[in-house]
C-alpha cells in the first residue's frame, strides 16, 4: 500500500537536519506529483504530527530581543541577513508540511494538498539556495543564533485551520513580500550576484504561497457562509502577536489576492 501524504509530512517534520529535511521533502513532493500526473493520487491518510518539528542542535534559538542586530553594510551583516532568511525558509518547510498533516480531519479538495506540497517544495529549494550562498561566504546555517519565535504561529493555531491560513501565509508570508525588495537591493548594491539571484527567486515564488493562503481561506469562508474579511480580522487579532506595520507591498499583495481592506484596518488596531 502507498505511503499516505500525511505520513510523508510527519517524516519531514521529524527529520532534524536542514539539508536532510529538505531532501526528504523534495523527494516526497516529487512522489506526490508523479502520482497525481498518473491519475493515481496517493491517499491523504491520517497522522499525528509533533507539536514542534525536529530541529538541528544549531542554530541556538534566542528570544527575538536577544538576537544580535547586524548592519548589512558589512560582509558579516550580510551573512547574518542570509542566515535569518535560511531560518525563515526552514521554518516555512515545516509549516507547509504541518498544515498538510495536522488538518486531515477537515475534508479538503486535492488541490489544497497540491498547493501546500508545492509550497513546501519551493521552500526547500529556497533554504538550499540560501545555504549555498552562506557556504560561498564562508558560513553555514547554524553558525549564528536565530529567532526562537518562528513556530509560535503554528502552536497558536494548532486546532484552527482558518487561523493557520490567516496568520501564516496571509500575515507572515505577506510580510516577506514587503521586506524582500529592500534585501534584494542590499545584495545588488554590493555586487553579490549569487545571493541576489537566490532572493529574486524567493521573491517571485512567495507570491504564490500568499495566494494559496488567500485562496483556501476564502474557500473555507465561502463554505461556511461567512465574510472572509471579518473572519480574517477576528483571527489575526486573536492569534497574531504584534503589529501589522506599513509600508506594504500593495502591488504584490494584490497579485496574491490580498486586498488592502484586509490588512490596513489591523494597522489602526495596532495603534
């Protein structure tokens, strides 16, 4: 009998090493899409994902306020910036496999799983691209401390699929659309072409991940007969710990199906 998609997801979540985790995830994604192309989709199945994914011994995880700030004008600062991006991408790999495994009690179309397997595969590619950049710069993932709060959104929304979609792709990944252009310019200014190319790939592909969140959030609200904007505001106020801060990349957010009346009112809430 074929391994279920949920079992595949748990295998990824329980693999600690970043390179091994992403290799396994990419292999499982290829298996999923090959079966889909052949017209024999794998069973979704049921599984028990861990509350927290397996992680390597390094990097040391610190409170956000304790993570050292480094200016990107120096090579060390740019290494630190890329290290932070690698940490975000590895967390994103786990977030996307977690949404696959954790909410199998919600009947969803196969297209839902197609989207999140594709997103997880993209994030694995992004992690490896950034790790390759770090290696060229004489560093590696785990060489610096990292943000310990990255998984909090997953823990807070462990029983709420609407909330997970609202906070992870529609807030956290949408924030990536806002800040990545400035990072791209840092590496363009310093002529670091490999990092520049990697960030441009990430920027182009992250739009789709926000769009997957928006699409399935709106789909769920449509099935419930609820107003997506009102539900989004309620869930972000409940689960998101922080302020939504402009400036926003309104063009890319619009490309991802995220209209201004979703996020601007939450800036006012934040004061």
